[in-house]
C-alpha cells in the first residue's frame, strides 16, 4: 500500500484551465479558490464540470493548520503579500503532508512557494518559480524604521513613508 498523492491547485492554475489529470493523483482545491474564480464565468463553468466529474475535489483545511500557515507567513515575512486564499493553500498542503500523503502544489505565487519550499513540499509552476528561499523584514522606505511582520498599516507611524519589504540577510 502506498500513500495517497494529492495535487493542490490554486487560483492561477484554475484560470489557466490547464490541470493535469492522472489516475494516481487526487486534484484538490479550496472553497476560497473557487470563490475567486467565480467572477470569470467561462472558467467557472469549466471548473464546475471538473468538480462534477470529481476530477477536482474540494477540501477545507483545519483551523490549526490555518493558524500554522499564518504563523509561518509571519515568520518569513510573506504575510503582507498573502491573501486568505494563499494562507488556505499553504494550510491544506501542511495538513495533507502531516496526514502522511504526498503533496505537490501548483502555484505561480512567490510567497506560497517561499513557504512551501522550506517545508519540503513539491511545487509545480507555470511561469514563475523562485530560485532561493527568503526571509523578509518590513521597513519604512523613508526613515528606515523596522516594523514587525504583523504590522498591518501601509505607512510609517513616524514619518508617514511607505512600508516596504526588504530581503533579510540570513
Ligand atoms: Zn518612516
């Protein structure tokens, strides 16, 4: 008996209508990804037919994994670039890996890739794949004040400058 194999599919992959199908890998996505593609009617109808044929299934990550994904994103400094949907993708990958399944994730999103690579989860991408793993810090563009990674305002409280991400030297 071997482990189940899952392939997690994010929004960009669904919008490309280019989902690999093979019998030994289960394609899976999340509710928030489906919500994101709803606006695109043609994609929605294509994806609906995938769902109906069970070529893609929907899984909801458990809250503890959402929390873990969120914490990891704060640690790496990727949080500021990530939507709730991105966090859900990471959470689902962590959960399936923890359950002993083989997981790969199709995504072109750098932040998702940055976190998953650290966790040794396979990434497939269409156009963009990161070459290195980074940690980020938030700093004010003008005065250089550093902010914690969960700082949620766009502007510096000291000088009003824009908050940007800077690569942290490891
Ligand atoms: Zn400042």
